């Protein structure tokens, strides 16, 4: 009997996309699966849309709004499969995704989790572009295995892209824990722990479609996304020394590697102070919860204002650069047209016709 895969869809106000998402799971070439859909208090017709689908493998649950992390965790607790996969309710699986992963993990049973390359699609499901989030670091982490360089890449960019990209052994959650209470960065927080502690394999094929549309969660509050990212990185870096992240090199080399790996654009100062918070006498867990929940917290307010100003400055700079490029292109176009005109027959005839006038006027300028 092939292993059972539990696919979890956390659903929230995606009546426009959920039908296609569900069908992409039920029509997988790999059929031994259960599909657990948990509606997180949707106020649109999402539940009604799912209810129109009939398949013995589909299980639908509803709850009051608790957030993505809690919804996913409930799905994990309900999962009966040997493996757990996640699909956000606006994304899509490629038809061979699950079969590809089962084949790979069956061949190498030491693998704990798998991820794939990601294709971005428009709201109407048409191809938009392909992500190029391929691993960049060749330094083995924790184990002498090439895929263990992935944790270093996560410090620079979320190469996984989305929680929809997760496929892992169910036992993984017993070892590293579940998703934690972040609205925007729960995936990065979980992936950092997973990549550092477990054997992860990255499949360089686009087996997942990530839908880009006007209501993507990450578009809600860019400053808060960066702020949460800083908290996640501070938590991770306090529990991992550079030598643990980059074993087998000198301390100086490890710090150099860490510097190269970190991409903390807009949050450099934020991260610096968060690391000092970590060193204080108070519980980091309490500090973290206050920063995430207390909108009147002075440090949170200051950080969000700093990040917003940094983002606005960057946007203004991009706009200025764009206008400069457009102006430069216009000038070059006019110069080119002028050169062509000067070589034209009409220009030469015009010069000949106006020669007496130009000669006469020239006598007044000598």
C-alpha cells in the first residue's frame, strides 16, 4: 500500500480561487491522499464553494478566525498521513507534484522534507513568471550533505516562497514543533528550524503555482512584514552561533559567511536592538509576544516608522530612477532621429535652399 499523504488547505475568504486549488489536489497523479480543508472564519462563499465538491478523500472543517498558523496546526493535528503537505487556498499544485516527492523520498529515506521551484501565476491562473530562488551557498550545515546549505540561503531570501511549498514526514513536527504565532512570517520561522535540524531536499522543478493577486496577505502591511522578519531572525540567530551555522571553518570565516548570507535590508538597526533585547533579563518569549501584540509598544512604533520611511525612500528612489531612464531614452531617441534627418535627402535640399539666407545672415554675425 503506498503511503498516505495528508494535504492541508487553510481556507480564508478565497471563494474565487478555492475550487481550482481543491481540484489541483484531487486530480493529482498520486491518489492515496486525504484533503483536510479548514475554513478559518471566512465571510464570503468559500465554504459553499467547497461543499459543491464530492470526494471521499475530502474533509471540511470550519472554525472562528484564528489565523493561518493556528489553522495549519489544527490540520496537522488531524492528519493521519505518513506525510503532510500544505496548500494555501489561492495556490495550485502541478499534477505530478506529490508523486514526484514520494518517488524522491522513497529512494532516499533519510530525507525529512522536500520543496520545489515555484511558478508565479496571475489572478486568472495564467503564467506570470518563474521564481529563481535556487540555493546559493555551497557550505554544508550540520551534516555533510549539499542540501544542508539551505538554512544559510533562508537568511538572505525565503527560497521556499510560501507555506504551500512544504512536504514533510509527519514526525518532523514532533521534533521541531509546529507553526508559531506570526501573521506574515510563520513560514520563515518554521523553515529556519526545519532546515537547520533536518535533512531537506530542494527539487529544481516548478511543481507549485503561487498566485499573485491584489489581496495577498503580504501586501497588507509591508512594514509589519519586515518587522516580523526581524523578530524571527533575532530568535534564530540567538540560538545558532556562526560556528553552528557554518561548521568546518575558522571563527573568522564563519562570521564572514554569516555576513554574506544575511539580507537585512530595511531592518538592520531593528535586528541589532532585538538581539540586545535577547540578552536582557526578561524572557524573550514575553518580549516577542508584546512586540507582536501591543500596538502601543514604543519600540514597535519606532521600528515600524523607521521601516516605513525606509520603504518610502526606496520607492521614491526607484521612481526617480525610472523617470531618469525614461528621459534618457527619450533624449537618445531624439538624437537618433536627428542624426537620421541630417542624412536625409530632404535635409540636404533644405540646406541648399536656405544657403543664400544663411550666408546673408552670417555677414551680421562676423
